[in-house]
């Protein structure tokens, strides 16, 4: 892979061990994927923030490179604690979380603690090259914003943030973003949870093939529907971009004619809901990916116990009630739910259902928002 003289100097260690590690990381990644060079990025989104996800070895690694500094706008994924109500979380967990955040902040990273950085100021424009690690945000950035990023791991996104560059391969290259499969949706989707189920089903079917989704004459998708669609795809596959016919920016700019065609209907959507149908009780857990303000205000109308998750920015604008609690900075996937006494939940997010079941061992049921409203009020 071609390196400039400056890049070679960093790789040799002339600018310190931390930058050497970062350059070694992205060069090795580029060589694995056949990149010819490094290209500049405008921002990064770093995952691996909660003690639950990085573990003791991840923390040990962060301590080793704590003197590194990022060189581009860099935001953080959710941490494992609501920093405004730390008393609700295990003390040892909080202590580790605070150390992790202090290290990241010392590097110059903004402690955004959200999986929706595009809602809090890290919003790349069409065609911008970025290096993001949060899977659902990667899909949203590529598909809805038209930015360009591969699905990075936490270390590679951090390395790119330090150097300000990423290897030029995969979805950074325009030709690699073309769809391979036309997906005809043969049923009406009237609930955000159904878009998540569509994404989850597509991911399992296509695995790594990029879809061009044809929704027929349906109205334009909302931001919240895109969030759930992308999160569902990212949960069940390695796909990091989708196109929607007549709606997403690249599908609007050029003609797309994938050679393969498939259909998805009501049966496939319902199968996803049946896959996650283990709980009849427990709180309604919402906010995966993190809630928009509109979603948060909507969730306040549910009766019964509701646990909502959002960025600190959104959480600070929403008034709580006796049965409605909104957590900032964290999410249900990376917080210690079982240690907090939660063993079963209902949720309209297929990503939340998948990871709460598989990472935390919690019994979950995926439900539509309209069903959740009716059940809770009834």
C-alpha cells in the first residue's frame, strides 16, 4: 500500500508510540482488504465504551494509549451508565465506566454517548468519508445521508480518529456501493417495528449483498423508520448500506438495475416477531437506536412501566413521570439490566430484542408500537 512520507514517519514511530499504533492498525487493515492508499476522513464514531462490551482487557489497552489525541471530530457510542443517576447502577461498574470516559475525553473525544451521532451534531454530508464503528449508525450514514464508511471495529475507528485517515476500500469506493438484489416488498409496513423486522429478515436472507428496496407507491419513509430498518439489517448481517427506490440519495441520483430479484411479504415479517416472543410481562423498553425527541414524547403516552433510552441531549428535554423513565448516555444493550433486576421486557426494536436476549440473557418479545400502546393502555 502506498504511504506518503508523513505516513511513513508516523509508522516508524517518529510521532510517538500512540500514533504509531494507530497507523499500524489502519495500514494492516488496508493491506488485508487490498487498499491502495489512505484517505482523509471528516469524523469518527468510536464504539467500545461500556465496561460490559470492552471488558478488563479493553480497559487495560485504553490505559496504555491514553495519551493519544484525535485529529478529527470524534463522538462516542453509549456507555453503560446514566451519568445523572449513577446510584441506580452497580458501584464497581460505575467506577470502571467513569475511568473509561475520562480516558476518551482526555483524547479529545466528545462524550456524546449515543448510537445516533447524526442527531447530535456529527452529521456528515453526502459523499464525505468517515470512519464509524456503531453498526446501525454506519448503515444510516451510508444509506440515508450518502456518506461513506465501512463498518469499523472500535479499535480501527479510534485509530482512524487519531490519524485522521482510513484505508480506501469497500464502501469508500463508489462502485462497491451498487446494489446486487432488488427487493420487492409485497406488504404494507405501517409500524416502525415492522421496518426493523424487514431489515432483520433481509439481513438473514442476503448476508452481505446490498439491497435496492422497492416499497411500491408508499409514502416517503420517516427518519425513525430508516433508523429501525438499518438497525435490523445491521443486527443480522454484514450489510452496511441499503438503497430505497425513489427515496435514498444514491437511488435518486442514478439508475440502479440489480440482476437478482426477491420478494418479501407479510409471512417473512411475522416470522421475525415470532422469533422474539418469549415474554408477556416486564417493562416496555424503547430507544434502540437512541430516540428522537418525537419518539420520546410519543413514549410518554404509554401507560404502564416504560424505560426509554436517548442521548443526553434528548433525555434532558423530556419530562419523566411515575411510570415513564428516560435514561441518557446509556442503552439497554450495554447497561447491566439483570443486575438492576430486569429479567423480561417488551420492545419494538429488533436490535434491542436480539442483543438483550443474547448478551444479557433477558426474555424478550418484539411487539409493534401500536400493539404496545393497546396492551399497556388496556
